[in-house]
C-alpha cells in the first residue's frame, strides 16, 4: 500500500529547505525583504489562531534581530505588533478579571500583559518609534488565517528553530483543510508537519544521554508522538 507521508518526504525536504537554508538572523533583518515579512506573517498567523503569547514572542524576537541588523524601521514595526498583542491581551484579561478569584487560577491578572506591552513599546520609542502601539497590516498581500498561508508559516517557524510551533501550525492547517474538504492540502500540511517532527525526533534522540535525564537530556519522545499522529492523519487524508 502506498504511504502518502513517505512519498512526500523528498518534496517536503525541498520546500522546507527553501526557507531553512536562510540563516535565522537573516530572517530578522530587512523589513522590505520577503524573509522579514514571512517571519512577521508567522507572528500574525499565530495571533490569528489564538496563540497570543507565542505570537508576542516571535514578534519581539523579530524586532530584536532587525535592530541587531541595523533595521530600525523593521524593529519598530515588529515591536509595535508585539506591544499591540500584549495590550490586547491585557484588555481581554481586564474584562474577565475577578479579584475574588486571585490565587484560584481561573482569571489571570491583566497587569503582567500590560507591563509586557509597556516594556516592548519602550524598545520601540527608544529607537525613534511612537508610544502608540499599532498592529499594522502585513505588507505582503496574505491573510494570516488562510490555510495555504499557514503552510508558509509552518516552514518559517521551523527555519527559525521553533519546530514545536511549526508542527502545531501544520496540524492546525491540516485540520482546517480537512474540515473544508480539501484533502490534498490536508495531506500536504500533515506531511510537512510529520517531516519536521520526525527530523526533530531524530536530532534529539541522537543527542540523548541517559546520564543527563532531568538535567539537559532532550525530550525526543514528545516529537515521536507528534510524528506518529501526523503520519496517521496524513495517511487518512491521502486515502
């Protein structure tokens, strides 16, 4: 019987390499470049899929890399995006906050998100940015919630060393495509997610040292479970 995942290994490797061969530092520099915009798109897409903390991290890191490369415009843009996300999280937390629930773990305090927004906004103003956070529209004409765009986002997240987020996005895209009846896109997304998870599993298992358990031993079993799950989903989508 044909194995849809294995038949896509070569294709997935080539497509992922198109981004992965670009150094992570280069993906954070040059706000007019496709590389910068793709990485920014990753932050927007994570936020659109209700992962604000991860989006905030990706965008602040993008700002730091852009600043390190001398691109203050790109740094300000990324910092403003991150500050806007943190500010939005603070507003949502404030609307739900109940002081009577402090310590119970139901409602989070909005203070931390507000402080994070102010901290990142301070980075922007320090290099000439305004003190009003704005999540500007993406310069590339791409909808971060579009499933096909999600494929690009998954590749970028893998290229900048975030395999767990990458596989998360690939699986979300695959599930969305499957729900809409696009079996081909679902198989592609699951297949690329499997490839990332499998490669990370191999990398971590080779670095595993049982003497370092609980200290520095890399967790490879989690990626093996992700790879197995995505392989099964890809096989089902491919018939």
